C-alpha cells in the first residue's frame, strides 16, 4: 500500500483572541406552557447533543445527524415515543451573496418539541420571542399540543420563503427591462446569478416534497385535534413555491436566450457597418496603390493637381457609387 504524504502544518499559532471559544455548557432555550415544553437549540455543538443524550432517550443516529456538518436529506424517522424530522429552508447568505439551504432538525413527542436549527432562523426566533413575552401568544401556539406548535413553526418558515421568491421575481422583471436598454453584455453575469439562485432554491424545495406529505400522519398523535387541513396548507404552499420556481426557471432561460439574440443582433450590426466601410475603402485603396507606384502612363500622372483631381472626382465618385448601390439593395 502506498504511503500517504505527510501534511505540513504551519508553525505559527493562531492568536487566542481570534479563535472562537467553544461552548462548555449547553445553550438550551426552554419555554413551558399548558403542559408543553419547547426547547430551542441554535447551532448545536457536542455540548448540546451530550445534554440531549443525557436528558432524553433519543436514538444515537439521530443525535449524530444533529451534530453532523454535512447537510442531511429531508426525512421523517418515526419511533414509539417520538418523531425525528429533518427539513430544509432557503436562506440568503450576505457573506457570499448566494442563496443557500439551512437545515432544521426537530424532535417531537408527547408534550415536547425540540427545534434545532443549524443556523439562527428569524421566523423561529420571532415566534419564540412572542411566546416568551406574551400570554396570548403562548395560548395560541402552545395550548393545542406539540403537533400544532410544529405546524405553526413550519408554516411560518414557509411564509418566510415567499419574500425570497418575490425578490427573484423582481430581479427577473428588472433584467427584462434592462435587456433592451443597451446593457446586454453587462447582464450576462446578472442572468447567470439569478439562474443560480433559482437552481439553489429548487434544490432546497424539491427533495422535501414527499416528506411534507407524510408530516401530518407522523405528528397527528401529538395533537388533540385533526391537523390534516393545516398540514395540507403547508403542502399547498410548498407546491406554490415549486410552481413559481418552475415559471422563473423558464423566464430566466427565455431572458438568457433573448439577451444572447440581442447581443448577436448588435454584433451583426457592427459587422455590417465594418463590412460596408471595407467595401467603400477597398476601391479607393486600389486607386491610391496604383498612383503610389510612380507609373508615368497613369491618367493625370504628369499634372501637379492630379492627386486633387483623383481624390475629388474619381475617388469620391466611386465611394458615392458604392454607397448608392448599398442603399439600393437596402444593405445600408
């Protein structure tokens, strides 16, 4: 077996002030009301997964998925006393300027809901703040069991998806207006970026479509009332997003084709102008080339004003004739 190459490591040490401190204590947000406990753990580390393993009888593979840095596929794992969910939602990363997927892991059981976003999610943070500060919000969202609270969380996450979708639609409308304003070459990169956003959005939405259809059946036992109509609304929102992405994909491809046609048309216009100029200059160059050979037998070669006569009469006449011919053929 061939030996692996040694990895050279830099001898320079990173200043301790630049290294992000690791959590020694689990950071677990807890909220209790109406017999329901809601735990929220953002950006889980080994401290949080160890705490979950100590206080709850979750399967080790589920805890491994929570801690994994690789994006898991959307899924539902059902057990006798709890259900483990993995869902994905789009998020615009300001650092990279691209649309990316963020993962939400959920444990749901009788009287228990644990939300574990891999990155902070504004809808969950906003809902948590409302329930924490207002009694009416706790009654509205936490008095109907963990299944209903899960529906509210997922529903608000999908509501958060629509503004991102609207921004993509606004970009497409802006690109459509700008194509015929003389910015075709500059729009090539912009169209490519929008297409990439649509592709990334589709990669988030498409894999979890079957998962959402099974979600209502999996969590129904943790709600005091039938939640089918509620989760059907989530499926409907997911389908509306998918249909919009399909339309945006077709629009982006049409804009790209139109932009390429505009660029090609303008390039053809430039080539036509250059061709006409070449056709006009070619006979003039031929005449000046003959007179530049100092041949005595050429017309007007012995007259001092020969160059003026040739330039003013012969060359101008030929150039005018070529231009008239092009106009007659509607090439100019």
